């Protein structure tokens, strides 16, 4: 009751003050208090007005911030280049992948069947730019997919597949594509096995190629045996050679000349690879060792033929003693001994081109 009386007194005081602002004087008998509904409506109107004013102020602040960001972007582009800065701000603008695009990501995983998580991430972001960061897309891939080696699918290495509980996200077209791809791989594997068996039975000898990543046959590059072949490289060195140009292109023109910085970036990328991705480069290491062995055999045979053809023919008279013949005879050419493979290094001067896998 006391609270109600205080509220009435406050309303009467407010009515007198409003009348005074208008130049009128109210007596207590002339004071007319508003009804409850009217006072509530007035309060709501005041609150709404306050909310609108705050919203207008916030929108103005946001516009000012966006203007400042644009100015910062422009200044950074002038210093570092457009591509790096634009990529940075796009990643910051949208960090999480929208739920309505999870199905699209699932179809990309199933269609690509890639051993590389970054490759799947890049494919998604190229189709839906700005719809997530690389980190968030990678986390979503790991949530709905699994990297494993499926022998029944014709795998010889781990690949990314969609988890069985998420296969409902696939479209009918993707399901048909996955089935056709699986049947094609199994048929190709059977044909490759049959051909290899036939070649072995026919005794065709050494083949100009070897099994590379994924179990695919990869031919060796052309080699004439005139010069000693390049030594085989370690997995880390092969990765650095294949990735160096990409790393340099991501840096400013001035930073590209800093070898320590480039090498540091390459090390960071190598350590960021998953075990499956490193396994693929180790398979390239095995292939390169076979390539070196094959080319070295050609080089040594050609070197021996060259030595024989360059040796002068020696005629020994009957009166010539055996000791004289041995003394005046030709010297035996020294065999070229290949150097031991070097440890992992960055090898700036040499660029490596991993050959493409031969399709059956």
C-alpha cells in the first residue's frame, strides 16, 4: 500500500512538472493521473525509443569500425600484397562452416577420396569461399569422416572416407559416382595384377617404373645414361622441393629472398602434416630409390661399354716378354662409385617434379 502511494505521489509530481514546462499551473484537483494501461504503454514507448537510439549508435560504431578495417586492409595490401591480406581477413570474417553446407562437404569427401585433408579443405573453400576457416573445415572433416585403408575398396594406402553414420548426407549422384569409382579401381587392380604376372612369366626383365603412392604404377623419367643420375632423396627433401615454390609465392617479394624464413616455413608445413600425409611422401621416397637404382644400372653399363670402346688394341710380338706386355698395356678404367645419398636438406638450387601417376 505504501509503495502504491509513493508511486501516485511520483506521478502527481511528474504531471505538475510537465505542466510547468508547458507554462501551465495545475492545482491538486486538476491533476488527472493516467490509467495503468496508458502508463504501461508510455513506458514501453520510452523503452523502445531508448533501444532504437542505442541501436543507431551501435550501427554507427560498426560502420566506423568497418571503415577503419578497410583503411587497414588497404595499407597492408600496399605493404604485403593483395592475396595474403585478403585471405587473412576472409578467414577472420567467417570462422565456422554453416550447418547447411555440411552435406556439401560430405559429398566432396566421398567424391574426392583423397589422402590429403588440406586438399579436401581447399576444394570446399574454392566452391564456398568465405564459408569457414581452414581450421573449422578441417575439424568438420575429422568429425564426419575417417581416414583409413580399405582393402575391399582396392586401397593400398589410407584415404578419407565418410563415416557410415553420415552416408545419409550423400546425394544419389554421389552414391552412383562412388560405386562406379570403386568398381573401376577393383577392375584396374585386377588387370594390373594379371599384367604383372604375365610380364614375370614372359621374363621381360627390368621395368621402367615402380609402384608409387596409392599403389599406382609410376614410370621413371627418361634417362639416356650419359651423366650420372641424381641421387635418391629422403621424404622430407622431396616434400621441400615440391612445396618450396608454393611457400615462396605466399610471401612478400622481399621475404622470398630470406632462405632461413623459407626453410622455417617448410619445416612448419612438414611437422603439420598428418601421419597419412607423411606416409605418402615416404612412398615417394621408396619410388625415388628404385628410380636411382634403375638409372644407376643403365649408367654403369653405358660407362663400361664406353671404356671398352675407348681402350686401344694392343698387339704383343712373340719376342716381347710378358713383363713388357704387362707394363705397356692399357690401364683399367676406374669404376664410377656413386655417392651416398645425402641426409635431408632443402637443396635450393634444384627443383623436383614428381611424375604423375600412370592411369591404367
